[in-house]
């Protein structure tokens, strides 16, 4: 559970490197580092979230929970892309990316923090 919380918390700050990047090679490197950190911690968070779901979901409900998870993420992704595009058109790309980074940083605080006890 600690890995899930810390990985979710640490995937957020890397997002700030992207809107703060300057044009040129230094900015390109900064974006690369930001994406690498984000992807590393996002992969860790996604893997531990899948494990958490499997540990806490009763076996007879596993297919339903997995189906709902896939459905929710499949529906949410295009909606957030649309909202992000509309925000970028109104506020600008950098402001939208900063708002996105703030929201990603806050998602870790929505996760449960208690330890899982064995069956």
C-alpha cells in the first residue's frame, strides 16, 4: 500500500518539468527527463493499483471489477483529452499543463492509506 501511495505521489512532480521547459536542446532534455520520471512512477503506480484491486476484490467479483475499471478508464481518457484541448485553446498550453500537473499531484491523496491484512 505504501508503494501505491508513494508511486502515485511521485509521478506528479515530473509533470511540472514539461510546461516549464524552454525552447532548444535544454528544454528537450528537460521534457525527456519529465516524461521518463512520469512514466517510471506511473508504471509503478498502475502495477500496484492492479495488485491492490486483486487483493481486495473477492474472487467472484473480479471479472466485474476488472470490466468496470477498463470501461471507466476507456471512457474517461477521451473526455479528459477533450477537456484538456478546450482548456489549452482558452488558457494556453503551458497553463493547461500546469493545471494538469497539479491535478495529477493531488490524485495520490484520494487513495486509501490503510495496510491490507491477509485473508
